[in-house]
C-alpha cells in the first residue's frame, strides 16, 4: 500500500523512527526520546504496519535500516527539518522578530497621521518588513478584502459600509482652516470673506469639495474648483505660507502650538462634514501579530499625532 493512499503518519512517529535509526537500537533511542522501550516499539510497529513494509531489520544486537527504510528515514529527516524551520518562523512572527506588515491608508492625505507611528514601529520591530500603500477608500478597501493588505487606516465613515471589513473608530476628528500669518482676510474673517481666496484640496480627498460647494452657495458665491491640488501636507503648508491660499485641516485634536505659531487658524468658520479616524481589518480573519502590534502602537500614539488634511 502506498503512503499516498493511506493516512499520513504523525510527526511523533517520524521522530521515533529517526531516533532509532540514529541510535542503531531501540534501547539507545529510548534514552534520546525519554520514553519507554515498549511505547517506542509499539510506535514504530504501528508506522511499519501503516506503510506496509518494514523500516528496520531486527538484529541480535540493535537494528539496521532496510533499503526502503533508508529512503523513508531520509524523507522523514527532511520533513522534520522543514517542519522545525516552519515552526521557528511562526515563533519569530509571533514574537515579532520577523514578518511583514502591509498597511493601507485612505485617503492618501491621511498618511500624515502615521508620520510618527510608522517610524516608531520600524524602530521597535526592525525584523518586520513594512509596505505602505495609499489611495482611495474603494481601492484600499478592496485590497484589504483581497488580502493584499493586513489593515487600513482611514476615514471610518467611509470604511464602515464595507461589510467584509471590521472597522473600529480611533476617535472623532476636528476640521478647521489655515491661512498664512497676517492673511489679508484677517484673523476673524467670516466664510464669505475666506472663500474669496484660493483653496487647496487633496487629490484623493473625502467629500470636502462637495461640502465647500454648499459653503460657497451659502455665502452667496459661485462654487469654484480648488486652485491647488496636493496630497502632501508639508507641501500644502509651504503653499499656504507663501500665498493667500487657505486649506482645510483635519486633526485628532485642536490646532497644536506649531500650527498656531506659523499660521492663522480659522475654526468654526466654514462648516465641513465631521469625520472619524478608523482602522479596518478583515472581518473573517484574525489580524496577524505585526498588524495587532501596529494597531496597539497607533492607539497609544494618536493623542500625540499632528494634523492631516482633506
């Protein structure tokens, strides 16, 4: 009977056979395995019955591998070695010594929220490979569903409708606008005055442009296309500092000191949709150890994160 046509032997019996082959006797193998000779003899006999041929030739003193037994033990040693390597890799992943984290961010501008957490994760777990992808909500959600990503950080409002994902809110975000210091609109400008100036929006934003269209109409102005389009917040800040343009900013908290010292802050002037920052994983799968560790790190660092924009 071929091995392919019967149940595969368990690894315990494979290890027993290999130990007997190395020791050259059942007595010597019992010392290596720390089991009784009767239990070892029974284990090897059961495996030989399962294979349908003898592995060992019994001698007056010890045993000798049959020709078929030699081939079987060679394969068993190879299989045990591969299994040992596999379990070592599993342990290393569980211990975060190795592995891979594939992280999506949607929309692209929200990657600013991870400016501190990604470097911190890389420093804490240098053995983990990190891949960051950005794009629209639809692109990142589909990539997560197709197991091309381990998790996605983005706008919880738009990730929740995807039933294949489990989305947890990390907190409500505040929205305000920034302009350059000494902006000609003044520090206490109303919506109508501010919207006379150029606006910066991201290429892969949320519904900000739609909200702005309503704000233009409410201020008695015709809706306008954004004058500048950019997903990279440091560049946005440079444009704002160098021109009369204004930009919406989405933050996990009120404007921090650096923004207040470098820009004019306009809070509660132009009403935009309220968003929540969320993190999504596959509903049907347990997050990998690297993904779980990143989620915990992100939660601990978010109160200290700075702004993004949308």
